[in-house]
């Protein structure tokens, strides 16, 4: 299983000599006639601007009285990420377009009440198992575990009360790449049917290179499947601005995992060649989305897992390129790298306009896309898929990087 270890200048002799002469001149008690008076002492250097920090504010209160917080990270370029400790949700993410204008590029709400009431996992960290487990059950070490079925007969994104519906413990930290927000929770043995007490930490870091780094780390006291992912909905034209059909996407994958009814993988790793799933060269997301290909009909569009091409010689704990998306009108780009072997790309097929977001705009069908870096769906029931089982003494570690830029 891929892991990621969450992962002076010397003066020249000539300059020294000049400095020494300057000191000697300043120490002369009275300059000789015709000599240039000593220069006035240099003004103190202006203090360096403070490093961007993480600020905290209120994001409301849950029905049981639990206070929910909102944390804001901003870098020197004005890129801003807002995260709430409810569901570790990315509430907003503002990045510049080709003219330098900042715009929010993720779907979501302005109030905690709306996230509690009705949300298709907007911006959340989902788990214990992101994506689907067929039949809401799996067998591990000879024992069968029955999970909460919340997607027909299957379990999806952790069950009825997954990590997206929990209040996490949050604290600002100073990471290696810059200021960061660390969120942690404990999922008890038996939660939603999963074995083992899981200690999970997710860290968001906003870098000065306009990248958002998401680090996951977990440990358990019993063998258990773990597959955690970030579920933001992106529209690089702006939150609630049209559809994502004209976004141009490239996915670094030669294969994908076809699905059966219920969007459960069949177990096959099929070539993308000759199918609507071939994004090996940049292609508009909407170019083939209305295809009558059986897989497109089953998903109502794209809601499938791609098998990421792992560069030869790249260690399993290093970042591999996953995809690149460009929005032609704003010029905004998104590049994703990850230590995960799979990518679930979802084209917002089930959005239907009844949800109204932050800008008071309805979220219509295909108003955004999700790029869920992860292991493959239903891996606990597919022995040929990369394992998602984490055992005591072996930490779960994963990293995904979202790099924002503009097309040149």
C-alpha cells in the first residue's frame, strides 16, 4: 500500500576590507579638512512581514450545543483556504485567475446548519472508508463484518455517520512547508460496523507556491480497512458558475475499474483506450459525457476509479502525477499529485439544482467535479486490488497535493 512519510552567504575578502575601512572612518574623531564626513548610520532594516498564520472564528453551533469553528489560512499571494472542524470540511478556497482576480473554486455553504441539513459531502474528509463497499460487508481474518448500508445495499463514504459528520479536534501547527491546520479524531471500535479503534489525523498546509497539501496519518489497535479521502467539489470558473463541461482534463492513467450495478467494481482493470475514460491527452470533460457507453450509462456520467500510472522507479511513498485540469475562460489550473494508487473522478452527476450555495446560486448538474485520491472502491472484497487493511503497529500514511496556477 503506497505510503508517504508525512513526508549563508560568506562575505568576500574585498567586502570585508571595505567594511573595515568604513568602521575605521567612523571611528576617526575629526575628519581632515576636505575629507568627506562619515556617513550617517544606516536606518534599521524594515522588519520582515509576518509569516501567514491560521486564524480562528466561530462557524455556529450544532443542535446539541457543540460549538463549531472556522479556520482561515492565507498565503502571501492572497490565496485563502477556510476549513471548519465539522467534517474537516474545506468551506472555501480562493485562488487567482489569469488577471490576478481571486475567486472561490469549491462548492459549499456559508452556515453550519446547511452542512448538517443537506450536503453531498461538500468539502469533507470522508471515511473510515471513502467510496463504496459492496453489500455493506467484508471478511477479514476469517470474520465477516456488517457495515451500515447507506447507499442502497452498499456502504458509501463511511456509513450513516462517517467522518464528514463528526466534530474534529483542530489546532494550528507550524509545518515544514508553512503554517498548517491539524485535525484529529478517534473512531471507536465498532463505529459503523468497522473493527478497531482508529486514531486519525488530517493536516492541511497552504504553501507559498499556492499548493494545498493534505496529509493523512492513522493507527489502529485491530486490523481494519482504511481509505480516507478529500471530497471537495471544484469549479475553476468559480463556485456556482455554470458547469464543468468545458474544463479540459488530463488523467495519468491507462486503466480504470469498470463497475456493475450500484457502482461496485467488477474487479477488472480495463484499458481506457477507445473509451470515454481515455483522458491521457487533454480533453474537455463534457466532450464524451453523454456517451451511450454502458459504463457511462451506469454512472450517469463519470463516477469511476482510474488506476494511476506509477512512474517506473518511483517509490511507493512518493508523489505521482494524477491529473491536470484547465478552465479556459479564467485560465485557472489545478494539478494533483498523490501517493494513492487510484483516483475517483466524479462529474457532479447527482447535483440537480435544489441545493443553493454560498453565492446564492443553485448547484446544477455537473456544476463541479471531485478528484478523490484513494485506494480502489470495494478493495476489502477484491483480493486482487491493492490492500486497504491497516494493522496494529503499521501506520496509515497518505499525502495528496493540490497545486493551483494559471495557464501561460
